[in-house]
C-alpha cells in the first residue's frame, strides 16, 4: 500500500515589527508545532491540521521564513480557526537559529553536515514497505530530492532535501542518523551528507 498525504499552504502576513505571521488556512486541530527558535523556510512542513478526522500537512509559503518567535501551543492538538496565528517568524533570526540547531546536533567530521527534521514523528526510509529507500549511502541529492517520510498520527509526509541553512546544492549521502522506524524531534538528525 502506498502512503499518501494532503497539504495546505499556510497564509503569510507581515507585522509592523518586521516579523511574519503564519496563519491557519482552515479550521481544525493544530498538531506538530515546532518549538521557539526552530527555523522555517519556504516549502517546509510546519505541523499538521486535523480536519474532520483527516490530517493535512501545513506548508510554509514562498517568501516566508525565519526563526520561530514565541512558544508553541501547550495542547497536543490545539483548536484553531481560519486565520488564527500559528507561528510568528523573525526573518533576521534564521541564521542564529540554524547555528544553534547545528551546534546541538551530532558530532560530524570534515565537510559533513546533518540534515535535520522540521517536525516530530516516525522516520521511514522508503515510500512503502518492501520498496527501495529514497536515499542510501553514496547517493547524490539535489534540492527537492525526497529523502524519507515522516509519519505523524498515521499521516505520511515526504521530506525533501533542501539546500539551505548551509547545506550544499548537491550533497552526497554519508550515512543515516535516524534508523528506519526511529522517532525524531524537530532539529533531530536524519542524514549525514557532504558536498558532492
């Protein structure tokens, strides 16, 4: 059976303080909120919305990015309405947040860098059981190449490789940090890569 998912794009709105507000595109239950200090960039999945029993991935829109300012909702599933603020981003804080995430990551040697999770969930290396892994040691990744799935509450989101936060445009996979079926938290290591 193939794993599938649905996505919705968050709404973005600038503030007078120079921040960007990311707003809910629908009414539902918000889950998988990223913590304060996490870095978001266009195309990233920034949590899920439970709508009438279905889980929908929330995608950061083009032109929106930065470090999350403010604490995530305390409830595991936070009720939200259309247009409710889910995140407030500081575009100037993105480099500092990326450096913090990198410094707390795994020990790496030479030019090696870690590809990290943007949300919590269970990592799956292949698109469905019995199929080859999206990425294996020695493979070269380009921006947008799928690397794994992250499962949250039986909903599967494809995680693409993104050449951002210091990661190269073309990267060679060195090794997996997260085993098939491992649980990860936001900022947790998934893959080790090096410039290709």
